């Protein structure tokens, strides 16, 4: 397994990413708004990751393909972006269950990426016909750009990668960078290697708390300059896997590039989140009348994080029905959460959204 030297530059980038991660933790976005951001981010990732591979769709065309009915006929470029979107949804479910990084998971993700393709494109690649070389060829010259390891070495290399991920004490950001490099370099599949590598390194980030709430698209940053992306992966090494790529002398070249992209991405996520939270707060506040705003302010000032309408109505000298109506309005706009027992609302709690923005109501 490759060994990464923690240079000052790499350490600075890890520190900057951690700062952005901490900053994001101080921003509270309502669930509805957060889900909307996540869905949009998955669309952007699906478009960008396939764009790196030469998918010809525009972002608008890609979005339309992802929104279309499952039963429609899709052209190959449309199917590719839909598959990536489905793979992101799959990994989102795996994350909820804390599914560990494994060969089985890698295979499941690649099968989703290649959904609808011929059988030979799904699963680990096998032996080539006599006289044929499996390689990544230059589309213009036809010359081999990269010659991956022999198919017989793939199972052992994947097992080694899984052991590394599950046993190493390396920083999670380093682990994600190594996963990305190794899956692209091992090239275990006939097709879908780059997309699977980006998905699995993203899953490692998610698994260890560096997924930034699923907001924003790291793939977009790789897609900004595909030439730099590929050059960083190749590190100026010979085309043959066994001539240096199996154990690159300076993996810091790739790791620093990877972390630079994560740093830019994480900074953008913080900006998006702050903007979304502010917009949602302004929108939610605009739906409240003066009495409802005063009621919310009263709850926060008196630290009534959980209460029953009846106790508050007595304190304020108004009817229980009046308080229930105000609670319903505050609930609809994300400021309160009803606590339901046997299908009846027994009490209300201030939402995290309200607590995070309490200064606006004091």
C-alpha cells in the first residue's frame, strides 16, 4: 500500500478542511431546505463525474434525464448520469447503516454505475483473448496511455485496499485520497473505474464525517480541469502499472491535489449553507405575523425549549386555542417540532433551526 508523507502543505490543507467542517457544524438549515440542497448536489455530481469521462450531455440535459420517468427509454449518455445519481442514492442508504468499506460494496457500486450495460462490463475484468492487451488507449493516437495490472492480481490488490481502509490510522482525508488513486490505478473493471473511484472515495469521506452533509459537489472541482486531474493521478509515471504506479515514489503529488479540491469544495459548502440558512430564515420569518413573532421571541427568551400549549396560554393570559394556532404556524415554518404521543400532539419543542437563529428573536 502506498505511503504518504505528511508535508507542511498537506497538513495545512487538512487543517483548513477541518476548520470548514467545524464552521459548517455551526450552521443550521431546515430539513426541507437541506434535502433540496442534497438532491441538487447529487445532480451536479452525477453530471460532473460523467463529464470527466467525456459524456456529451449539457447540465440541463443531464438534469432532465435524471428527472424523467424510469420507464422511458434512455440513450447511453442519459443512462450514465442516471446511474451515477442512483449510485449516490445507494451509498446514502449504506451510510445510514454505517456499511463498512468492502470489496462487495465496490462491486455493488460498479454494477450500479454500469446498469444497463453488457454483462462483461459488470464485475471484475477477466482474461483478454490471445494477442490482445487490456489498456487505456489514447482516443486520438490509439497508443496505450495506461496498462493496468494483470487481471489475476486484482482480487489481492482490492483485498489489500480494503484492509488498509479498515485498519489504518491515517487521517480520513488521506484514506479517501488513497482509495481514489488505488481504484483508478488498479482499474479492476472493464469500464466505470473512474466513476466508481470517485463514488467510493466520496463514501469514505462520508463514513468518517467529511461528507459535509451531502451538500455541494466534489466531482465538480475534479471536472473543472480534467487534464490537471488526470496528470495528478498519473504523477508523470510510466504507462505500465508495474513500472512505478503500484508504489509511486511521490504520492504527495496526488494527495495534495485531492486535498486542494476538497478544501475548495468544503469552503464552497460553507458559503452555500450560510446563504441557504439565511434565505430560509428570511422566508420563514416573512410568513409570520407580529403576534407569532412575539410568541417565538417569548419562547426563546424564557428558554421554553419544550412546552405544552396550556401552560403557555396561562402564562400569557390568552386562550389555549390561540396558542395552538400560533404553534401550528411556527411548526409549518420550521420553528417548532410537535411531540406526538399516540397520534396526538402532547407538547412542542423548539427546532434546532430556531435555536441556531435565536439571536434574531431576542
